[in-house]
C-alpha cells in the first residue's frame, strides 16, 4: 500500500510500504476512506515530538471501513464503517478505568502516527479495536465524522471542560485554527456571554466569527488585553484557552485571565515557556494542561447526529488520498491558503 512516511524533521514522503496485518487478537485493520492532517503533524515535522522516529507513518484521524478483525474483537466486524480516534484505549489499565484513555499505560493512548504507524495511509492497524473505534451512525457523513477523531473532543475536553466554562463567562481563545474554532463551537454549549478570538490571520478571524466568536482581535492592530479588560470591568477573562503551542501565546494567555480564572492550555508545545509566577502567585489562577482522553466522543457524536453541532464549514480543501504532498503544503501554509481542515478521500 501507499502511506505518508516521516523521515526526520522536515522530511515526509508518500511511498510504498508493507500492508498492515492483524498482529494481536484485539486488532482491526481499517481501510482509510477519509483522512485529515492535524496541526500536531506539523509539530512532528518541525521535530517537536521526538518520540516520532524515521520510518513512521503519520496520522491519527480517519474514517474508514473495517477489512479484517482479530479473533478477540467482539463489537466490530468486517464491513463496518468506523471512526478511527486519535486515542486508543486498552480498556483495563488504571487510567482507562478512570476514563483517562489519553494516559493509557496498557499499550494505548496517543499511539497512532506517534509510536505506531498511523492513518495517513491506504490501510491502518488499530489496536484494542473494541475500545478504540466508534461506529459511524447512519446518516452521518465522513466529512462530519472526521472532526470527532481529534479536534472536537480535544477542544471540548482540554479547552472547554478543563477551563470550566460557565454560563455568562467571558471566554478568550488564543489561536483560531481548527482547534480554536472547535473550542468556540463547543464553548457555546455553555452559553458564555462573550467569546473573544485572537489570531494574527484575518482569514482565521473571519472563520472565528462564522463559528460564533462575538469579538475578534488581531494583535497586530489591537491589544487583546485592552479589549478583554473592556469587556470584564477591568478584571480579565474568566477562561482563556491557548490553542497555538508557542511560548509567547501561552505567556499571553496567562496575562488575559482574571484573578480566580482558568487558563486551559490546549496547544502542543515544543519549547519551554515562561510562567511568571512572580505576577500570578497571588491571583488564584488555575492552569491546566492536557492530552485529550476522548471520553466525550460518544456525547459529541450524539450532538453531531442530532444537528446540534455543525462542523462541515471547517473543511476548506479537498484532495485525493494520493495527493498528500500537496495537501501538506496547503495545510502547512494556512496563513496564505486559509486552510482549516484539509480532507483527503480515497477514490472508490
Ligand atoms: Zn491531532
Ligand atoms: Zn489503558
């Protein structure tokens, strides 16, 4: 089969590799029908995630069709349409028993496109299939479902729930890429009074408005802190989410929160950021970090299937599965191309 293979920082290639096979009784092999590229894949290509080594097939999000199951798989069968989630769960370790699948120590967690071969390929092997795959409900398209593989649960769990968004809150979101937009969409489930989106790209601020941001700020023109103080009687935002993954955006997020508020870091960081404890020790601020657990995926699937969440406008570019090289170029240059989610679909 063909797959998108990582060959060290800056190096990626769509090339011929061996087909995946059932390796463990709990495995399934899934034919990839629709797949996407994540901001995390760009971090990997910049060398920010050293656990990813030369020869690894990237990708941790897909919708596909099962072509083989191991003898231990009970809940799925060949031919089932499934969501391949970014998080795999062994189902029995301490963390999986506490719904913290992202921290699985039984061989799961974020392993696809990280510690084992991923979804940017014609086929992918998914370990612990019973606990890790989700059936695609009738009437839900691949385009709708694919955002549930990572960005929607990540924004909801690591941003909105960790940030403890409450009704009438002022919520600031630093970064209006796909994760930031998903955070806007899922924060709205809690009726905040204002959602403020902050980004240097006007195309992304336009998208933020269409996804429900009440106020958008381009720091090149306006000071986000002044805008937020103006909305909050000079106090600061109740919740700030960092959805970029740079030292300066994390440090900015901490300056925007009110005393007693929450800063939820969602971004993937590759270098150290400074925490100004000399300023904030007195302010009762809660700072959270997190990798998604995907415990909310069944909830989000219900919201999607019932039309309460509509993510289709997040898809800005479409490619064939064999066009990964171009798709990466377009997604990697999002400031110029306006790319949010790029989808690659296999021609059948
Ligand atoms: Zn991802
Ligand atoms: Zn586990």
